C-alpha cells in the first residue's frame, strides 16, 4: 500500500464540501475533535451528528476505530474519521466512562484543555501540580482499553508525568517545539525528548498562533523546523496534526476558550483586537494542500521514506499499536 | 459445532456465583436486561457495571455483540452476554440514540414496558393506539442499524403494527401463548401467528406469572405447551427467554413495576398480598437447570434437531440475521 495521508487533528466546521476536499486531497484519515467543554450527553450528541454524516455521505467518509479502517478507507476511496476529546469533560468524575467512550469509538483524550481539569493541569494555569489522583487512575484505564493520552494543551510538569506514568506511548497531537516559536501551547525540548524517547508522537500544528510569524509563516520555515525536530527526536516520531478549523465562525473559538468556565472574556492565544480565528498561512488553507507540505519536506532534504512517515505512515503505525486493548 | 444453549432473557442479580452457574449449566449466551426505567445516562452506568464484570471475570463471561461471539464464547468456555432494554426510556425522544446504543452493544429494545411509551402502547394500558409517529421512525432506524424490536410487554395492536411495520423479523423475547395461560402479558394466537409468519421469534418465559398454575406449573405442562406452539407456529421460531430474576430482592420487582411513573403502588402481575417475586417452579431455579427443559422436550416427542433449535440454535440463527446493519 502507498503510504497513507493522515491529519491527526482537525476541528473544521465539517460539511460535504470539506469531505469532498478530503477526497480531492487524498486524505485517508482525519482525527476530529468532538469535545471541548461538552459533558457526556452533549458529546454523545456530537457523535450522533457524525453518525448522520456517515449515513448521508457513505462514499466520502467512514467511521474509523482501528488502523485497519485507514486501509479500508484507502481501498474504498474514502476518508476514515477518528474521534478525540480536547478535554476530559465528557467523562467527568466517572472512570467507567473511559471504556464506554472507547466503545463509542473515541481514540484520543487530552487530560486537560487549557485549564486545570480533574486529571491534570492545563498550559494556561499559573501552577502546574502534575497528574491528580484521578489522573493517574485514568491514564492506567486509557492504557488498558486503548485510548491514547494526548497532552497537546497540558502544562509542562503534567505532560512529563503523563509520559512517565503511561505504560504505552502517548501523543501531542497538535503543537510545535517552543525552540522554534515560544508560544504557551508549544512544547519544550525536554518534553519532546521525553515524549519521543518513550515512543510517543508529535503532530505538527499549522494553527497560526503556533507558527513562527503566525499567519505569515513560510512553508520553508515550517519545514526547516520539521527537519530540526527530526534531527533531535527522530523522523519516525513526527506527523501532522494541522488543527484546521476551516469554516468555523469566530463564535466557536470563543466557545473553545471560554466554554462555561468563566463569565469574563478569555482571548487564549489571541488578543482583544484579534479575538477571532487567525487566517491560515497561504500554503495550507484546506485538505487539498497537503501536497505543499510534502513538497516542502522534499525541499529541506527529507528522503521519501521519511516523508511517507511524517505525512501519515507514522500515525498509522501508532494507531496500529495504540488503539487496541493492552 | 454442537447446538448452542441460549437464554434470551434474564434479569438476575448477577454475581460471580451466577456466572459460574451459567458455566456449570453450559449456557453459551444470555440476553440480559440493562434498562427498565433508566434514562440514557443511568443505562450507561449499567453498561459500566457490566464492563467491570467482564474485566473481573474474563474466564466466565464476555461481551457479546454478534452471533460470532456465541461461537467464540463456546470455543473459550465462557458465556456471551448480550444487552437489551425492556423499555425505550434510554433513548427518550432522541432517535440518534438508537445507533449510539447499538454501538454500545444493545441488541434488543422493547418499544414499551407495561405503560404507554413515546413509541407504542404497553399491555397494561386501557387503550392501545398502536405505533406512534416516533415509533414508526424508531422501528425503521432499528431495522437499519440491526437492533431487534422486542414486543414482550406491548399491547396487541401495537405488537401487530410493529410486526407489520418492521422490515426485519422481530421478537417476543419472553412471554407465552395466552391459549395456555391467559395472563395480560401472554400473547394471542393472532399475534404469535403474525410474528412467526414474518420470521420472528418467541422466547418462552418461565416467570411464574406467565405459567399455567404459576409456581406450581409442571415441566410436562410447560413442554406440552411448547409442543402445541411448535404445531401452530413451527419449532424453528421458538426459543427460551426464561425471565430469570434470580437473587433479586423484592425492591427490584417494585422498581420494575413502579419506576418513577407513579407515586401509588402498582402490583403488576402480582397482588397486594403477593407483591414480591414469585418462587420459580421446582424444575427451573437457575442456569444449571436447562437440562430439565431439554429432557422435558424429549418426553413430549420433539426430535433432536428441533430441541437443539429451541434450546438455542434458533436464537443463534436469529442473532446471525438480526444484529448487523440492514
């Protein structure tokens, strides 16, 4: 099989138009976010919405729950959709919901969004107290059932403890190294070394707040960063997690940041005068643009095997190892 | 493979002791009730409880979602547990929950318990208005995803309409013919003819209120009734749905009858002076007693193939045909 193309994080306002763009772009699998602040029942409503998409567009997309589904999607000319949470809010304080959510197809769960959660500390808190009592139990349960721990939005100590506590490799599905662009959401060299040494995966984000020079970031700057990361951590631990939020109205980025946890406004990575979604860089507007990244990786000197891995092969290997019971 | 032994309805107070009795009795599969009046979240809690049983007792029981799981259970010396609702309360007014519940492993759903539901009329109501608008939509959705319509507690017209409306065979998982014992819960000849003519299945109940002479019902009376049913409807449409409520305290039968729908007491099939669970007949106390039924069926003249079918082969065929997408 030709190497798969996998984007391991999107939160677009999905529509038949975007599903067609996935097909036009040859995207074999996408990990989509189905919870930011949703409780369990609200998250199930989001799953119901996806079930309707699968029923209505069976020639474009299919539900993905295991690595084999990426292969089946490719063979049948479809895109496999995998589910993940950016916040553990759907499980609340009930560890039994980890397995229930896995049975419903959820394959990634961040232990925190930006704030302290019941499990760990988010990257916007002043104090990072690491994994909580429940956090340690939930990591073990996620390991048991085959749900991947994702620390994309978590704080430094919590992330290091999750890497250490987890018996299976974990992921940072969408972030970049802070030595390239020192955003609060980007990750330290220490975290990325620990992550990849333990077999974990880093998905590079193309969300402008995570990019050097933001929306003006050049493809070559992005790809030079990927090359440096490959030198430091090994190309086999790298993939894409674009964080594509295509077609979302600005009310959604407000929901992502504010949820129901504050009555005040929080601008997250934005500012009061730039509160909305930032414009994407010219070389990545939608699912048809992965070819640009591939060409950029060629230009900075990666060989074909390394590029195949970064564009999806590494995520597929990770899916193969991560999504089944321990 | 030797013919399987399947009990297509139990609501015991399950415990390792009962799971061991299932193994001692050679029971390959049991359909267990996980909702009487529970809403969606409460039903999920019941599923969480079962997940814990599966985790703690992997040598005795396993989660069953397809006919192949009965075969796998048999090959590995375990009992496969299938889930069903005796009331559509977990889906409320949300048709999207039909597929979600199917994804969680639910394979049977009664359109009503004893009362009017959002979908149809229960057998204790004065007026039976047949399937509701939502009821017709839900039957079609259950047909689509592979969840079996069960009319065990529904009223006559509703049951006939469900048989007619369903594009796939339906089930009455636990009831007996009313020509043998005229209980409100037992079924008319007209219903049973329509059910079986459409490929549906009847599971014979051993709950004393459904038996001629109640707890004193003899094995030969029960088996003669089965023989008469085979003559009328064909042995291939018959199975067991014992309705075993072993070890349940009487508070549970009150919950089954009263739920949260009334502040008054309702005795259901019981009476004020016999409000609790009735004692089971001497020949069927628990999962080790299916051999008695087999011997009783031999005594009334069934041949080996017919008995294999009634004891589980017919349910297995029905599982094979009923649990997948249309």
